[in-house]
């Protein structure tokens, strides 16, 4: 059976995951957040004493990453442990950005991502989904927003947490991760030529969900 594959790429903090989740829920598709897989490996690197790229490459076969979908929600398993609730800290974000530049890490996750897409109707979000993972996706979307807008949104979310960083720290963090993601040698973040650009800088959450849902219907109907 041919499955429907929608690819959504874009920089950190553009809202890819929450928007993809909402759109997938409306369509009855599975939402696959590939960033969570890199985050799980980032957590592994931190827990094992900030592994270098060489050390991660050496130990790659030990790092079992698996996704489970429970009631439409994705859980990420690392060596059999559900780590979904431990992968959103700024330390893990930065570690994920670093490990995602390691070729052995990308190769390790690629087969799993392709397999999930071949077995399910999915919306998969990440950085290289349209360019590398699903080059023949039914629809590719590049979802972005200005760095300042992404930092403001993230800063608002973090304000409810203890030890909230300043707005400048959040903005610097976003710029550093953009730089890592766009300038790494392997599978850098790019807007594929055949992707539809959606700039959400001046759009509300529901507006973006409606826009992307409409693009999908246009393509599939
Ligand atoms: O989307 P996110 O912020 O959860 O992603 C975490 C890190 O993983 C981010 O720095 C980029 C990297 N990543 C990647 O290189 N390729 C993907 N397909 C998804 C995420």
C-alpha cells in the first residue's frame, strides 16, 4: 500500500512539532518528530560524559532509538527507557545539535525514519526530511519564522520554568543552533527547491495549522 508522506522542515523554534502534531491529528496521520530522535542521542552523549563525535561513532551500535505512538502521541525510547520527558532542556538541545552533525548518527536514524514513513501515513518534521529522508514526499513544506520571533515564543514558554534564561540568552541559543544546523557538512538545513515556504512570523498558531492543512488537501484531493 502506498502511504502518504508529508515532509516539514525548518529551523529550531519555528513551531514545526506542535503544528505538525495538530495537522496530523486532524487528518488521522501519525506525526513523527525526528528532532526527538537526535535529542535522545544527545541525552546519551551527555549521560556518558559529553562524548566526542569519535566516541559516539564508536558506540553507535549501543545506542538503540525507537519510537512508540501511544494515542497519537510519540514517545521516544533510548535503550529501552522512555526518555520523552528528559529531552527538552537547553543542555540536551545543544547536545542534540552537536551529535546531529556526526555522520554515523544520521545514518543510524535514517533507516528507521524511512521505515516508519513506508508503513504509515505520516507528517514527519525535521531538518533534512524533504532533502534526504523523503525526497519523494507527496508534499514538502519549509516552515520558518524570524530568529527574533522564534526567540520571543520560546522565551514566553520558558518563563513558567525555574531558572528561566534571559531573552538575549534564548536568542543567542537559537542563532547558535541555526548556525550549526545550516552549516554542517552532512544533511544541512536547506529549503528544498520543491518545498512550499510558510513564514509564520506574523501568523497565529491556528492560522498556520489551517494554511498547512489546506496545502495538504490541495495536493491530495
Ligand atoms: O527539532 P529539534 O529542535 O527538536 O531538533 C533537535 C536537533 O536535532 C536540532 O539541533 C537539529 C537536529 N535535527 C537534525 O539534524 N535533523 C532532523 N531531521 C531533526 C533534527
